[in-house]
C-alpha cells in the first residue's frame, strides 16, 4: 500500500518511455522517488530508433538486457534524394564501422521498451508507484503538493513533468511554449518484406518530406512516411493491399515484396519548445519539454537525455545536501538541456525546410551540403558522432 503522506525528493508525472526512464534513473541514483502514472499497455505499434547514448543509458539502468532481443541493430544509414527535381543531392551513406562502432543503435517497438522499463521500476525499493494520474499540481515555495485522481495527496520537493504535449506539470509551473505547425503529418506503420534489410536504414527524401524504412528483427521494418497533411490522410485511408503497393513503390522495391502489418498511426507535425525547461520546482522531460518531427530519430533520444540529466543533477544536489527543487538546481538543468535541445531543433528545422523548398538556390545549397557530407570523411564522421549524442560536456 502506498504511503502518500511521505515527502518525496522527486515525483515523476507521466509513464511513457521518457517518464519511466526518468523515474528509474532518479531512483537508481538514490533519490526517493514517486512515479504517478496509470499502468496501461502501450497503446500502439510505434517504434523508436535508440541511438548509442540511449542504449548505453538503458544498459546502465539494467533495462536494456530485458529488451535487447526485441531490437534490430542499425549499422548503415542511407539518405536518398527522391525529389525528381532539377537539382538533386547525391546519396549519402553513413556506416557505423567508420567511427569504430558495431552499430549506431537499435530500433525497437515502444511496447517492448515500456515493458522492460516497468519491470525495472518495480524492482527499485526507493521508487513508489501510484497507479493514477495527477488531478492537481500546486508548486509552493518549499514543496509541490499533488492531488491524484483518486483524491490522494503526495508531496515532493521536485516534480519531473513527463506528461506529454499538453503537460499539466508545465502549466502548473507557468511555463509558456512556442509552437509552429509544419502543415505535414507522419504516417507510421510496420511492414514485412521479402528481402533482408541487412541492418540498413534508408531515408528517401521526397518533395513533401522524408520516408524512412528502419529495420526491425527479421524481415521487417518500421516506416515513418512524412508528407503534406492531405496526402498523409489519403495514404492512411488506403486498404492494406493498396498501401502495401504504395509503400513498395516508395521504397523503390529495395526490400522486395512489401506487406503492411496491422496498425497505423497519423500524427500532425509541429515544432514546440518551452521558454524554460524548469521553473517553480518543476523540470520538464520528453514531449513536455520539446516536440520535433520524426527526422533524424531525435525525439525520444532527446527525452532520454533529459531523463539522464535530471537524474544526475538531482542525485548530485541531494548528495551535497541541496534542495533538488531550488532555483539553483533547476538552473543547472536548464543549462544542461538548453544547447542540446536548441541545436537539435534548429538542425531538424533547417533539414526539413531545405527539403521542402522550391527555391533553386536553396536546393543547390542542400545538394552541395549533402555532397560534402558524402565525400569529406572528417565532416561525415563528425556528423555521425554528433547525431548519436551531443559532444559538449554535460553540466551536473
């Protein structure tokens, strides 16, 4: 039975992959942690390409061994210009062995990842789970009071808001966000195919956005197909055979015969970021802190870095006898996340805009940039390392 009268060092609100990782990471550093989230099966069949730093974090947290066998290694990433424009970029191929790695990371279905995180969370003695949601979050000078949907009260010196795009935690902290609608949508689904993928992720750049085929175990891939919203709505309305044929055409049959599996999702794309990552005893992680289009596999990987940073900073603060929700500690988290998130948002936005642009000088610049990446080894290797994780020293 939960003892809700306790004061926790940190309370994590939200039980998606980023929230669960934050809760496990906090508890693993010795922080007395509450997790407030409904226990529910992951809702769909989406997958995530977990890049190097993310799998290293999950390994340290004793999560990765529980789900590694559900993941497919990503060894090569191909970028293919499929725009049919007058000025086209050359194909760029990134190979993990060029930077001394067996793979860039792994692609895994989110459901398996969440199960592994839930199993690990249940083992940690200083992590208390409340199978509920937050009805009210009230940051005060010295503490945050939280009332659950069932009417229980709990208190924490720090709240970690992992409660999604419409984050109640963010609202309670009075943090404003900027939002830009991209007028594109992402259709996600999984496929089986007749030819092996050989650990190669292929991203076709079309005039409406990228379409990426990311390996899954066996002869299967996850597909993220970004296009203008009206076209995405047309695609999701197709029957299985029609969508299978359209997908095989879009893949230029590199995977052979394609068969769409059950389960599709459609997401309007936006870029969102808060004015601050922490305020009034609330720190934001995951989509509470940033929303990006699925370009370059950055979304959840940034969320896991959020989780790692807030756990490190909170654990260090408590070990020094500091209040984990104090302005000084929150400022460290703000500093740790600002550059990483800003650089990723800018890079993703520029890549997307350059792909969509009909302006010939922009197309020429994009083609020249891709040529440079493909032909100049030091720049290509730098891009690969930076894509896996930011290279600057983390603030703790």
